C-alpha cells in the first residue's frame, strides 16, 4: 500500500481552536485543477469561523477562500491553463441546476458551497478546484496582491448592483477593505465616492487612496454633508459595507429619491427599517452576495494598477503565523485592514 501523502493546513477544529494540522493531500478529479497555494488573504468570514459566530461553518474546517497559487496539474486536454501558470480561485462552487443558476445568478445558488465555509478552503499547501472557477493571471502581479482579487470582486459586484454611473455620487458606509475597494471602483467608473465611517483614522486612510469626501456621522450630520456635496440631491447610490444597524438605517436618508441601495455588509441580526420610505422615495434596495463574473475585471484592474490594493495590505505574514494572527485579529479588529499570508 502506498504511503498516504500529507500536507499542512490551517484548521479551525472548533470555535476559538485554530492550529496547523497535517491532513491528506487533495485528490484532483476530472475537470479540476491542482494548485500549489502561494498567497492567501485572511477574511472577516475566517474570523467569524474562528469566533464561532458564522452559522454556516461546520467544524473542523480548513479555512480560506482568497487564494492565489501555481498550477501543478490541469485537466486532460487543457490548453489555456498549464502547469506553472499563476491563478486565482473563484471560491463559490455552484450546482448549475437550481433556479438562480439557470437564471445566470450562480452567486445566489440555492446549493452554494463556499471554500472555507461550507467546504474546506485553500489555507493549505495544495488545493483542488473546478476548472471553470480558476482564473489565469499575469506573472507580473505579486502573490500578496493576487490574494486581493476575490475581495475586489465583492466590491465590484456591490457597486454594479447599485447600477452606479459616471458622474453620480456613491455613498459608501464602512471603510473596511470592501468599502474602500468599492469607493476606489467608483473612481474608476468616474463617479464621486463619499465615505461614511465613525473612525477618523479610517477616513484619513480613505483620503490617502484618493477618496475625496469623508464623513464621521458621530461628529457631524452625515445627511447634511451629503446634501451639501451633492447640491441638495443626495446620493444617487449607496453601498452599505459595514453591516452596522445604524448604517443600514441611515442609508435610506443618504440616498436620493429614486436612488439605489446595495447591501453588501452582513448585519448581526434583524434590522428594523422605515419601509414606508422605500415607497415614498421609490427606492431600489438590493442585496449583494459574493460576486458574479467579476473576476476578469478584478484581475485586470489590479494588474493595471487601477485599484490600489497594495495600501490595503497592511501586513503580510508566513503560513506558520496564521493561527496567531487570526487570534489577534479576532481580539483587536480595529488594528487591521487586510492581512495576507504567503507560503
């Protein structure tokens, strides 16, 4: 009997119990790509899994869905993606059979399994993934920055759900990684982003990224400032990226009559809203889940330096440091923007 091959992986065994473990190497199936993992981003969902507050996670679980790596094996007959190529993983594995999938909304698949949440993730030495969900990338982009491709797709999708157009104003509530990426994407479109966040240091950081307007709603009336910036119209679109109850409620005040609100932040519970204002303003209020067909654009924007992801990666660590860093982020989230691990 051949000896079983093992690899190292970051495993959350149970809430508040994370370690590096040896697990079996993945076996590549037909139409799957075997990848040597090189870069991995630590996401809020990973922290939620560690803290035990993500109801979708079943333990033990290898975490990680922001994955970049090198192709080791490709499906037979593959000509576009060959061993040695750099790739990023689109981690949303859909069934292809349910109503959303048939309606070309695979990000909303009724049977969706996301790496690191429903199924084992890519924080390991090797991973396998369906060929259609693996995207080839340029060799010129660093592993550290390639781990930011997936988060940028989330921001792109959120902004696109709001149907933002050139010349419009976009209020972004929450200046975490997704909010800052959404605001930068608004600049790429030619829109005017307005960042709303209760932390002055986050607003200062946003200004360094070229975001022209920052509002601290604790210190001033955000609605009045937005009215001033927009010439009385209010913002044509809002992307709510914080999950904060107060920010979700305030988005109704920030948006213009006939405007659009895109909800990408995950609230911790139910939020009470003045739905009469949806009717009075005739608002389009939309959820934004994962992303859909945004990976090619995200890859091109990062490769072309159109989006500043380098500034958002405030710390890079080794694979061996990940368990300790996850614990640190869970305890002091305000100290971190984006952490990427390299292996």
